[in-house]
C-alpha cells in the first residue's frame, strides 16, 4: 500500500503520512478533550508551519473547536494582542514568546506539542515493550 505524504517539514525534511496524521490527530483529540476543550471553544495555535501545526489544527477542528492559528514569528506584544482579540482560553504552543504573551489573558490552558502527543508516545512505548 502506498503511503501518501501529507506534508514535508521544510526545515527538517521530515514527512508526515496520512496514517501518521490520523494517529497523531487521534491522540491529540483525546488530550484536548481531557483538558476540557468543548464544541465552539476557540483554541489558539502558535506553532511554526509544519506537521505539528497540521496535527493541532486537525485535532481542534475534530473536537468541534475553532482553530485560530497565529504566526509563530510575531513579537510578544503582537501575540498578546491576538490572544486578547480571540478571547480564547486555550493555547497550543512551545514558543517562549507565546507563553509569555498568554500571561494576563483569558488563556487558562496551555498545551505543548508534547502534551498533544503524550498518549501516542505511551502507546509506542508499550508496543516496544511487547
């Protein structure tokens, strides 16, 4: 069976196949629900363009949330303005400037890419032990 590539990370050259996207998105959906993301919730996503951004957006949409991507290269003050304008209470980012920008905002839940893939990593570790 052909593995269809969905995205290639321009920085690293790493690829993400349809199957990998489905697996990572499924794990991320579970984590978003565990963190209380509900239908209609706005979720800010501040990640560089690449596989992680695709997985995060896919998972947010799948749980019925509103994915609000913000450019990862914005200055802290500009990110803060976007965060305030969104009214979001959830942020997905690994970037220090995004985490700083979320301070003193409505954002109460901050998730990293590692948080989104925590379940998948546990499954892979279990599979290796078996």
